[in-house]
C-alpha cells in the first residue's frame, strides 16, 4: 500500500511538471514573440522619427530660401519618402506649416511576426517633429554666391577664403558661402560676430575662426540668395570728366553736372571728376599714366566702361563744394558702376576712400537720378555683363562705406596690415582675403541679406 501511494504521488508530480513546463514554454514563447515584434516596432519608430525630422527640416529650409509656403508640405512628404516612409501602403505622412513653425507627422503600421497569434489590435508607430525658421538680427557681412561642390582652394579659388596671415575682424553680421569656407594656414585670425555658414562645408581645422557665444558654424547650410538681385542697375545719362569751373562764357559747356575731358582742377597730379559716363578715351586721360596724386570724385553715379588700374594714386569721394573749399567734408557719396572687361584693380601705393550715395540726405541733388541701388547703399557695382574681377594687392589701402556688389566676380582683397577698413557688405561670386591684409568690417543691422536658421524644436 505504501508503495502504491508513493508511485501515485510520483506520477502526479510528473504530470504537474509537464503542465508547468508547457505553460512556462508558452509564456516564454509569448515573451520571445513580444520581444521580437517590440524590437522591430522600436526600430520602425526610430525610422519614422528620422523621416519626420527630415520632412520638417526640408520643409523649413524650403521656406527659409524664400519659396512659396503653399508648396512646402509637398517637399516634406517627398523627403519622408526618401527616408523610407512614403505615403500609402500603411504609412501616412502629414506636413503642416503655421507661420514659422513646421510640423511633420509620420504614422506607420508595423508588421508583426508572432503577435497575430495572441493580439489582433492596432500595431503601429507614430513620430512627430517640429522645425522653426528664425532670422538672425544681424545681416551677412560677406557673401559668396557661387556654387562649387569641389570647393577649390587658393587665391583664385571659390567660396570664402582666408589665406596665410590675412586677418579679418567682422564686428557685426555673419559670413555665408554657397560653396565652402576655408581658413588656410598662416598666423592670421578671423573673428566673425555672427554665424559662419557654408552650403558645402567649413574648413577650420586649426581653429582660426572665433565667434561670440551663441554664434554657430553651420556646414551644409541653406542656399544663400542674392540680397540685391531685384535692384535696378544704375545708368548714366551724361558724360563725366574733369571738373570745369562755370563762368559767364556761353561757349563753356563744362560744369559740375558732367563736363568733357580737359579743363581745370587742382595743379599737379590731383584732379576733380564729375559723375557720368566714362568711355575708354576719358578713362585713359584721367586714370592713365602721370604723376602720383589724388582723384576727387564729386557726388553722383559713375559709369565706367572700362576698368580702373589705380597705380600710385588715391581715389576718394568728396563733398559737392570741394572745388570751392578744398575740404573733403563728410566724404560725399558715389556709386561706381563697372561694365567693361575690367573692374577695379589696386596695387603698389594706391588707396581708395569712398562712401555710398545712400549716406547723403534724401534731398541731395546726387540722389535725384539714383535707382534703388543707392537706397541699398551700393558703392561699387560690377555688372553681370562684365563679371570682371576686383583685386587689391601690395600696399593698396581701402576705406569704403557701403556695399561692394559683384555677384559674378571674384573679389580678392590683399594689402598691408590695417589697410582694409569697411562699413558695409561684400557680395561676390567668391571672396578671398590673402597676404598680410587686415580687413575690418562693420555691417549695419539694416543691411539686406539676413541668414536664416532652421531648428528642430520637437
């Protein structure tokens, strides 16, 4: 009897163990199935979040580049598809624009491998991203508009380059390039009071570019649009030339409004010139060979049909009454427009000191025939019919107040330390600072061309 009870108990325990093993195995299988499907769902959730982030950023960048906000959601949906989450087949992508905020939502039904045996409810993931477009308070101080994925380096390279001992102090504003930005070798330092943005990349391996707290270096940034592309190109309706004093002689056809070449002016190599159109012959007479001296520009628009090679001379803008007083005064105001095969070239001991017409009072006579380019503070405009380079070398010294606008030209600034002083903006296809030049640039806050920042905020 005792043996039979023990045998019965043993068999009962074996049966219980089998039942517990079966139940435990089933629970374990369920946990393994849950772990597998949950892990896959988490992977899909990360993918959906990446797609939502890409969609929000792409849409915000589309808006930041000045495109129609109505077309922006389609850009975001397309970017989500490029990241593996296209509209349809269990995926829904929605992009909404509300002012400067973009929200992208990706909802995706996740495939389950084992859970269908235990769970028949909804098995999906959702991801939300928000991006914001912000404008910085300070405008761009230097802009290189040209695109070049190869980012050529050197004095004749592309983008924005600071080469050798070139030093730049940009107190206000940012610098931006549709190519790259390079700080190449030498002991020169670069201080930028705003952001440093490049459509391709920024090469500052030696840490030569410094910025204030909060400013950023942004590679693969937004495309930078030409802030002045809608301006009306200036023209000149009269011929310019050497200034001639007016008198009562009816045969005198000169005068401050624009006189023919020849006539009066200070003795020696000094000259006074009037605004207007300058053909090759007039350019040769005024800027050709001769003794060193100063060329004084009365206020107005100057249309140069060939380039100026300044040589050992000084070119400066002066007040309207300079012929009578001999005083430079506040510095007058000019707009120098170049349309020939050459633009402005400075070497040796040359110097330029010019101020924009935009600095003159609204009722000044020089503003009478001015286009909106004067209101935009353009001081040097190199036409897209020309695309000629602007270069300074040697001991050339420049002081300008206004915008150097050369949208398809290579702007190359070199010279001696403390030689380049500017209040304004430099816009070129490419901009290169080289040699021992020290370039001091202060850009007023009301200048055109603000950098846009695009942030993920959620």
